[in-house]
C-alpha cells in the first residue's frame, strides 16, 4: 500500500497552471493523500524553462510547498531503484529518476506520461483519469 503519492513534473505544473487537465480520480487523490515532489522535477522543469519550452521558477516550488506538497531528494535508495528501470522502456533519464524516487519511498506516482503508464505498474496512477 502506498503511503502517499509523488507527483510527476507535468502534474506539478498542471496544479499551478491548468488544474482542469487533472482527472476526477487523480484529483480525489490530490485532495486526500500525502503528496510529494522530487527535486528531479525542479531540475527537469528548470531545464525546460531555460530552453524556452515552458515558464517555471522558484515561485512554482514555493506554491507546491505552501500547498503542503513535501520535497523528496534523489538519494542512495533512489539510485539503487533507478537501475531497475530500463531506458528502452522509458528513455528519459529524469522520468526514470522520478519513478525511482517514488518506488524508493514507497509512494505511488501520479503521471500523465504515456510511456510510464504503458508499463502498467500498480503503483502508477494516470493523472488524466
């Protein structure tokens, strides 16, 4: 059983900018479960922001914290879990790192990433449902 949920980077952005993109089932989890973000998401969104793909900054992280979303770092146990996810399944290493943080911390993952969802892990929830 999950002790809460890690939110994937896209879902974190939707919370602040486009909550209507989040499905009813996922929204219920957001309201009634312990929620976390990974420091990997800060790096990923910062990188995408610098390349002009989206607007992201410290104010977004403050909003997450102000809404009670806890922070999790990519530590040793996450690094060990990272090796269990293969690049041919999920090519983006940041996505695999986020998956590893969730699994290392006994959390479910709420994501809209189709590659991750296609793996059919029972601890991964589709953010759009």
